[in-house]
C-alpha cells in the first residue's frame, strides 16, 4: 500500500509517498481503508521532531482519518466490515489503510462526508474537552478565542456558540475575522491593528471575559489574561506563536522564544492590573513542563492566526 513516510525528523515538505507493507491486525483491531485524513498543526510539529512525543523513525504520520472498515481482527465489538467510520489514530492515517483498536473507531452517520469525519476528532475533541470539562462553560458567559480562524479556533467558536456563550473571536486579519463571524462569532478583534486587552474590555463593558481559549501563546498570552474577569478560566491549548524545540527526553519541551512573564498573583486572581507589582520585561526564557491531557497542552490549531 502507499503511505506518506517520515524517515527523519525534517520539514514536512520533505516527506515522501512510498510503497510500504500493509500493517498486520492484532486482537481487537480493525483495518480501515482511508478515504480522507485530517491534517493538523501537531502533525507538522511531529514530523519536524518538535512535538511532545518522538516516535521512532521511519513512521507514517497522521492522527485522524475517515474511511471504510475492510477487515476485522479477533474480539472486535460493535463494528462490522463495510461500515463507514472515523478514527483517532495518533499515527498512521496518511496511508491507504490504517489499523486501529475498535475503541478508537466511531461509526459515521450517512449524512456526514468522509472529509467532515476526518476533520472531527482532533480539533472538535480538543475544543469540547476544553470548554466543557476544563472551563465548565455556562450559558450566557463570554469566551475570548485567540487564533479564531484556525482549526481548534473555529471549532471553539462553533461549540461555544452552540453552548449559549457570547463569542469574541481574535485573529490577525479582517479576512480571518469575517470567517469567524460566518461561523458564529458575536464580536471580533484584529490583534495586529487593535490592542487586544483594551478592545476586549470595551466589548465586555469593562467586565472582562469569563473564558480565554488560547492556542496561540507568545505575545498574546498576557494581554488576553489581563482581558479576563474575576473567576475567569484561562485555557492553555497550544503555542502556535512560539518556537518550540524538544529536548532529548520525550514528553518535555523547551521554549526559545520571547514571551511576557506573568506573576503568580496574576495567574491566581485573573486580574493582574490590580496588582501593585510590575511584570518584568519580556525576555528569552526556558520552561520545563510535562505536557498533559488535562492541561490541554497537546491541543493545537491547524494554521497560525
């Protein structure tokens, strides 16, 4: 079968399509004939060796796909050959066939296209977990979405609106903001031409937002935090505006980009402007923190905004 193969960690445009052996099926596994595969920002980080994990090379990237079950392994439950499904794979989706454990496979409704199914698990799963499980978003609250035209950004705009929240979308161009409005954003902020904190405070009548969804990081982290209100929740989803380099220990990341420092009191109160202490100037910094599912550090968007 054909697959997109990563032989060495390098820029994604160096990947090659090659003929590779068809994977074997283990117990509880199904073989899926791939009809469409989702492409996400973490895929790019992974093949460049900048993600939280480094799989041994060579490997086939691709963390989500949609297709048709072509073969069943032993002890598979609730699925059958010929069924249209979507699957979260973490690796292997950029191929003509991909094996997966049946617990990672979800039947698709007939009304859903393969392209829609292939784009569902990573960005919508990340955003739903962030808003529902971590932020405990309530109807009537206000959400600020950074990078609102990217993958997880636009998913968050749609989901937050469906949950009854007011959505303020922030992005780097008017074109991206128009796209966010088409998908449900109530208000918009162009953070290349407007001051993020000032504009958000204006849009909320000085109250600040209840939830910040941040897949961008970098220079936008501090003004977004300062634009939040009392008892706000700040969701750290990704670092698209930050250059990351992994150390030799898998699962650890080192930042090499300038970023504003935020005091401990600021993080606790969500109202740093009330603090009498001044934040030190932005400098190059290092941080060591093991990414975790609960902190949402593994989430990321499809394109930078």
